[in-house]
C-alpha cells in the first residue's frame, strides 16, 4: 500500500507533462485512424487510382486497430472486454518484476561488466582532475572539516570515560606490559636514543644545582649529625655542593663518563630483566595494575581528550587554520599524483572494481530483489497506469506506424492483385 501511495504522490508537474504528451500522441493516432476510415468510406467501390487509395485506407484501418489492440492489451482489457492475454501488466506484474530482476542480475551485475565499466570510466583520473580545481579541493576540505568538528562535538565526557573504563583499562590489564617495555628499552639502548634524554636531564640538573645552592645546602644540612658544630656543617655542605656541581658538569661534558656507562649498564640489565626475569616482570605487572586502578587515570584520560578535542575543533573551524591548510596541501598533492601517476590510477581503479565486485557478489541478490519486492507491493491497475504514463507516449508511435505501414502494405497487395489479373 505504501508503494502505491508513493507512486500516486510522484512529481505532479512531471506527471502532468507526461499526461499531456500521451494525450497528444493518442489524439494523433486516433486522428489517423479516423482519416483512414473517412478515406475508405469516400472511395468505397471505386476503381482505378481510387481503388488503390481505398485498399490502402482499408489496410491502414486494419493496422491501426490491430496495433491499438496490442498497445492497449498491455495495460487493460480493450473496450473492457476480458479477452484472454490482455491487461498483461496488471495481471502479470509479479512475473514481469521477476523477469526484470533476472535481466538486471544477468546483464548488469556481472563481474566482467562491472570491471569493464569501471575501467572505461577512469574514475581515479576524473577524481584527480576534479580535485585539481582549487575550488573543488577547498569544498572537500570544508565539508570534511565541518563534519569532523560536528563529530568531535558529539563525543561527550561520559563516552570517553566509558571507553577508557570498560574497554581500554580491562584490555591493558590483560596485556602483559613487561615484555613490551623490555623490548622498547632494549631497542632504545641499541640505537642510543636515550642519550639525548640523558643529556637533557643532566644539563637541567646542573643548571638547577647552580641556581639553587641554598636549597642544596639546606637539604644536606638536614642530614648532618646533631652534635656537629654549625660552622663545620656549613663548610661541609658548601663543599659537597661545589663537588656535586663539578661532578654533574663532568657527566654533562663527557659522553663516556663512568656514570653514563653505569646508567647504560643499569638500563641494559633492566631491559633484560623485563624480558627474562619473572620476578621483575611480576613487579612490573603489579605496578601497572596499581596505576590502571587509580581513579586519576580515567580523569586524566578525559582531560587529555578534552584538550585534544578543543585544539582540533578550533583548528577545524578556522578557515585558515593549520589543519585545513594541511589538508588542502595534501589533497592538492594527491590530486596531482592521480593525474600524473598511471600506476597509481590503475591500482585505485582496480581497488574500486574489486570493491564493486565484492559488493555485488555479496549483496547483488538483495539489490535486484528490491525490484521484485517493490513491484509485488504495487497495485496492479495503478502500476499499469503509471507505466503507461511513462512509456505510453512512445508506444503510440506503434499505432501511428501501424496505420502508415498498413496502408502501404494494402496498396502493395492491391497492386499485386491487379497485376495478377
């Protein structure tokens, strides 16, 4: 019922144009039939030239009526008489839908046809040329940025909290972290990636020791025995501070300092223990579990997400922001590659063809079944009326051609009859 309503409530303006066109062609076809009937009546019983005209008019009427019957029989019973094999569309619409479904599936949704059409369409080249226009690239970036900003705004804090609490934290609990840390630390030491961090830490420590002598001496003084004289304590702590600054400076300036080597040895042993020592692995896993169970983990994750979201949203909404500018640059470069690189286009077109073939292979039956299921829900008479409204104008040419061709064939048969006598 809903499909019938959809057909009835189509585009009224377009339907009116089709209705007028169908009415004009019907009028023309009927007029030719009436003209043939009038000529036939006026020339009835005449000989000579008018005999040929009479024979042609008679055959024109036969052809016009026969083709009128054939065209009308598709949509309804001619003159309301239930002649067998008439009103084909109302009575056999389900079979017609099934046949149309099979026709589409067998002739359009075949792998060879799909690959040939996608290959000849040069989809990637067209996309490259279209994106090569700055206005088009800007339009794509604007749409992507707007959608991304809206999507980011839809993510609430409780969504992030639920994701971290219910999905990420349990997964991290299950995943052993000791081997991961051990492997990462081992590769870091192997590539000397830690040296930059050590240099930074030692340099910052040296600068802090130089800038805060009172703090250092105060800390050292707290550890001095209670019975030592204050003057002696001040001299000792001052001397310790000087030597400490000198020692840290030596570590900073000497890449091969003994302290650096000791640190490398300690880190190497730690990496080995994380990979091989069950005790170290167990302690690491316990520390991981304690950290993950801390309430601040979820709060920190939400705060980090909010900061990232604000930064991204601000940049996405700025027409001249860094994100949009970078997207434009990358999109322009990609468009140029699509136009210049034949191999890239071939790969992308192949992927598009593979995706289309996969989709058709997996869902082709469901796609074509829509035709049958939709037509089955249509009311037969309404379906015939709508189909006639769309194709009936062209079908009237059958009636017109039947009238004309019938008249010519009648003249030809009459000529052969005359010659035979």
